C-alpha cells in the first residue's frame, strides 16, 4: 500500500445549542487577538455579537469584511490586515466561501483557525481544502491545506436561523458524497475508502428520509440529523476517504457552470445537485444497468421537494444557448479535471448532450420519497 496522509477532522468540534458561548474559553486558549472575517450583510449582526462576546472575555477580537468571498484579492487584503494588527487567529463566520477563505488565510499566516458555519450549506467548516474563485464567483482551483481547522463551532441556535434555501443546498451537496464516491472508489481496496463510501450511503439515506421534514421545520427532530449531516458528516467522509471520496462529475460540472452568467446566482449545492443529475445521465448512457435511471428518478423527486434546480431553465442562466453551455463543458472537461475519475471516458460533446437532456423537465414529480 502506498503512503497516505489524512486530514480527517478539526482538532475539536463543539456542536449543539449554545455552542458559541460554550466555546469562548476554547477560543481564548487558541488565540488572544483573533480576526473575525465574514462577508454577508445578513450575517453582520451575528459577527458583531461574536466580537462583543469575545471582547467581554478579554479577547481582543477585531473584524474584517471580505468583498468577494474566497478570491485572491480578498485573501491578500485579509492577510495584510491580519499581519498589520498582529492577529494570532482567524475566526471565519459565514458560508462555504468565507470558511474556505479563513482556512487558507490562517495557513498562510501559520496561525490557528476557528470555523463557525452560519448555515448548513456546505461542509467547508470541517475540511482541509479551500476552493478559490474569481471576484465574480467563477471557480479557479482548489487548494489542499496542511490541516483541518483547530476548532469548529456548530451552534444549532445560529444555524437554525439561516434561510431554508441554504439547508436545501447543503443537502444536495451532501448527497453528492454517495453518488460521486460510489463511482470513484469502484476499484479501491483501501479500507478507509470503503468505510467512507458506506458512511456516504448512510448519510444519503438519512437525508432522503429526514430531509424534507427538516427543510419544512427547523425546530423538528429531523433537523439536527440533517443539518449536522450536511455540515459535519459530509466533511468526515471526505477526510476519511480522501480524494477518492470527493468528486466524480457533479463537482466538476459545478465548477464549469460557475463560469457562466446568471440572473440570480445559484448556491454551491444547487449547481452540484444539477451536476448529479447530469452525472446520472452519463452513467445511464454508459451502463447496461437500470440502476442509474432509477437513481435519477429518485434524485429528481428529492430535489423537487426542496425547490432545487432540475433543469437548465431553473438555473436562471442569462444565456443558455449551446455555445454558452459549451464554455461550462470545456472547463469541466479540462485535462486535470476530476470528471476524468469517472469509470468511462467523457468529453465536451458527451457532457453538453447530457446537460441539454435537462433542457425542460416537469415542474413536479409523481414519485414520493418514503
């Protein structure tokens, strides 16, 4: 067996009601002058409260607002600001791109990193990975980090207040762990990979069973399982299984679709969910089995329940002509793209055909999930 190095989890995870307050002493042991970073206007009140809470405990916290999330410009500006004020820790509070920015900046500065997801939209608060985008949100590359965050704080009170759309998006991103890892790990005999794939299967089943209930009622019993599955368990799967349990086609398709212009920009998981449908079309075309077709029908029903995109029209593209879509396909099929981890060959022509198969779909499904 070749040598494998795994960054499986944050050094410490605090989760549950009031997790933020309970974590302040842990923060004080990690840093005395942390920089709190975030971006969204809608979450500024939360970040202001974090700063006041820390200052009241004699932790000299200061704040910095990103302009564009995780792009080179923001990373450089935040790096310089943190150096100027001698910050000894980064507290990243926000969605996936803010969390990714915080992890990378902390690594560049060689200081401790604390992630505080303000929604369950991705597992970025957990992982040793940062995705880099242009200022207008076009995916550029991912960077593998040396370690996971030192502390992850998942406060149920805070995350419950996030818009339901973010949870739906998180579910699409989390179920992708199964659909992608079950393909990319077919030939793997690595026990860690096999175990991670089974975790992904269990997570998928839990989301199918509890997802709609959690989406409709954030105060119900299903919410904790679903929210923590999206933000935490999905991260464990990637950490345990490594690259073989991350991406097949859905995430590269997401990366390609970010290159296009939108009337209203979709969330990460919304594009990943659509990418999963495209991936299943490709599997169906390259398989003699009926399983991909059945899986596609089941997934469509699930996505519809959560008001997630299942067609090109529902992505809100400014221009959905074949020439425009070909830009996304060209990017997704680059030589170094993870899409080539599929167990069959794929090119731009195959991909655009698969995407165009979802030009129009019924607005509702007759399939019910039980």
